[in-house]
C-alpha cells in the first residue's frame, strides 16, 4: 500500500469530511503536501527531519463557526489538527508531524473593529493588509516580521517573537504587545475562551498547540512617514557602535537598526549599487522628522548610499525584506550551503559581546545584528550567517555562544521547549495546553513535555 494511503487509513478522514458539511477542503495530495510546508528548509537539520511530512487534508474555515465544527469532529475522531496562516515560519511550526487536518486560517480576514491605538481582527488577515486598513487613521502595527507582506497576524502571534519595530517596543512577550486573543478548544464540544492581557501570552509562540486563535486584539502605534536608509562603514564595529547609539537615542524615532558585516551585503543583488565592495552596512528605518537628527549623529562616521521613502505596497521591495530572517533568505537564494542562528546578546556589553563572538568564529559565523529592546533595555538580537559543515559543529558553535553569555533560541529544532532561550515551556502554556487540547491533538509533537490528560 502506498505511504499516502497508509497515512489516510490511520484516521477517519471520510467520516470527518461527511460531518463538516460545506467547509472548503483540499484533498488533492500534491496541493496538501505543498501547503503542509513552511520555511524549515533554512535549517539543514530540520530539512532532513521534516522532509515529506504532510497533512491528509487541508480545511479552510470561513469563520469561527467553521472552526468549531472542524475542531469538534477532529476531537470525536481523534484526528490531529495543525493550524497554519501564511506558513512563513522557519521551525516547522506549520508542518504536521502526524498527518491529519491542516487548518488553513487565511480566509478568516475580517476586521471586527478598530479604534485609536488598537484593532480587533480575525487571524488570517495579512499584516500588510492590516496596516493598510489602519494607516488612514494614523496608526500601524507596533512590530512585524520581515515576511509582513505574506504573513498573517495570527501566524505572527502563534509562531513569531518580534521584528521590525522591536527596537521601540521589544518582542511580543513584552507586556501590552498582545491585548487579547480569542481561542477555540479542541474538544468534542469545543469552548470559546477569551484570553486578555497577560493571559493572551498563553498562545504566543505556542505553534498553535494551546488553542485555535479565531480573533486577536493588537495594539497599534502612531504611523510615521518612514525613510529607508543604507549607511556604509569601513569597520563593522563602527557600524555596531553607531547603531547602538541610535538605538539608545530616545529622541530619534526609528523602526529598524540592522548592522551587517561584509560579505553579507554582497548577496543583495538588487542593492549592489548601494552596498560597495568590502563595506559593512546598517539598514535603517527612520521617521522623516528624525532624519536630520540621525544624520547629525552619523556625521562623517559612515556614508548614506540609499535614502528613499518607505513603500511596501505591491510592486515595491521594502528595505526590511533584507533584514531579520530575510537576510538569511537573500543569501540562501544563491547558496544553500549556509544556515543561521538566533542569538540574544547581554545588554550590558552588547558591542563587546558581538566582537567576542565574531573573533571566535572568523568567516564561519558572520554577524548580522538587530537592535531591540528587551525587558526595557537596549540590546541586540542577531541572526548571523553560519557556514554550515556538520550538525555536530553547529551544536558546538551554539554551546560556545551560550558558554560566553550569549543566549541562543535554537532554530534547528521543531519543539517549543528546545527552541527557546530557557529550554522549557512555561507553566502557563502547559496549563493552557491541558485545558484547550486534552487529547493532545493540536500540532502533536511540537510540545514534547505535554502528556494528554484524556485518551
């Protein structure tokens, strides 16, 4: 019997299809397999482990009522269910390890309401469309990933942590960065739970294991006319020091401060005219009223080679698509032999720590840093390019970073616990998992410490 048929036979898929009525579904296995993938192939380790993993069907609910119907029938038949949005994650968040139903929420795009400083919407709304709806009222999302034009707001909350804007507001884990989340439980009689304030963190970066998000309230920030800038430097650590000073400068309104060492910019084909050979760069987004102050701080330390009003509408390529996880992607487009890490440097010796790691791994780990706030302090996250050789060497590099006080959120594992800086899942998420998913059917295998409370 073919492997695909064996997989289907594990679950009562035909019974499920008959029970969910007119909910749109995809059963063509070529399409199902394609939609069961995300960007896990950034990691050569995950690429081996997750290759060929697929759901049996894709269900595309139109509203919360459809979600409840699917959840109930999956629970009754003990069929695994994995939730996905835009599938732009990097750790296999949207990859079903045990088959079953892939719940595609990208048709749930309704904005329930917006008011100054906050919006409530369904999880499938693309983040770029969300900003397009709020900017006429003078607001925008506080932060977004480099995949903003493809990513959904629900996927960002369930699988992300921060991004462009985190230099001002920190990550999603910071208090106030998620106002509320509405979730559906995976039970034979599903419940709808409203999680507000701190409780909403139970679904943040939980990979859809702690409930199915059907609505989010997200805080907004004032929308500025942003200017995209490339600044070149002769010395990478001059770029680091300047970036740190700008990040600390409360009077300069910014959204992105990204230093990158040469030769990383060599792989930005569309920007080669602005990234001269051998020059290290900072990519930045600065509010137009702060541009004069930014240039005054820069002085003669660096040279601005690119300065354009920010535009991430259709047909334009915004500068942020060369930062955060897109930096790695730009290189991978030309060379699949590299990979990356996710680091957090100690706030009290940021530049010194980045220098220490750069000197420890010359030409093997190439610094790409992102200034952020973390717990109210300015520091650097980092997604350095790693010239990959073996999994053993990769683990050695991770261990050496950690032994020198650099936190690593390992992007080469697919479990929640092993991918965090603390190598554990909080009691709040474990408790929510038990409440929302008693049979252990939500994205099984991604929360390894959870044991189902019902059979």
